[in-house]
């Protein structure tokens, strides 16, 4: 990607602040319910302590009681039980989950925003476009995906030799930094 200019009076740190702000907007202030039983792990079905806390297709996140495992951005599938508190947990595409992680018993469940929700993405794009003097194309990762963006060639690079010289110069002068101003991302290529 070509180096973009910041709008007058803006700072690069505001981009990071906007991303953290988006995460904060996606998360609730507190968890919604506690997992009181794990009915099955394949397909994943849980019982929560609060009746009717969720509706079908709610985007949720689950976390183990020790906070070391869980599932991010999944959906509520079928809801059963006389009080509507037993949930089938499915992936964002609606497919059953074969859960093999740590026990979810005693863990927590929260309603979260889907980061790929059109309104959510449009709002973040507007914020970012107020910071940089460029059109922003926003991509949000899904928990089971890795979004990779191949940057445009750096300015002044027109041959392979130019690119090798450019990267060599960067790595020789980087002094351990793994961020590149022009590529505007963590340095790739597995080089240290």
C-alpha cells in the first residue's frame, strides 16, 4: 500500500485507538450469563444460568472459568429447555461445533457484535477516513481466518533488485523494530 498521509492535525496513534475503540464497542460491559452445564461437546450444547438471555442467531463469545480458553464470535443455534436456557452453539455459518477445548462449565457467555456487521464496519470506516487522507477498505478477521493483505510495492521499487535493496536497507536499519512506516504493518517475510 502506498504511504498515506494523515489529515492535518491527526496522529498515527489515532488509528490504533480507533481499532481498540471498535473492539470496546463490540463487547458488553459485563458477561451475560454463566455456563451451568455442558450438555454435549459435539455438537456443542450448553445450559446457561439465566433463562431467555439469548435469542437464535445472537453472536456470542464463550470463555472458560479460568479465562484461558473458549470460543470467539459464534452464534446461538437452536434454543431448548422449558426456560429457554439450553443453547446449541454454532459457527457464524450455522454449522455445528465440535468443541475440544477446556471445560466451559462455570465459564461465561456474552453477547458480542459481529465485527463483519455492515453498520459496525461502516462506522469504523468513517472514523478511519477522518484520520487518513485516503479511502479506507476495511477487512475484519473471523476467529478461524487470517486476513492477509499484500501491500502495493514501495515507492521507487520497479525491479526485483530494487525490492531486495529496499528490504535489505530496511532490515539493516530497523534496529529490532518490526513495524514499517511505508508498508504500514508489522514487517512480514519472517525476517528478524
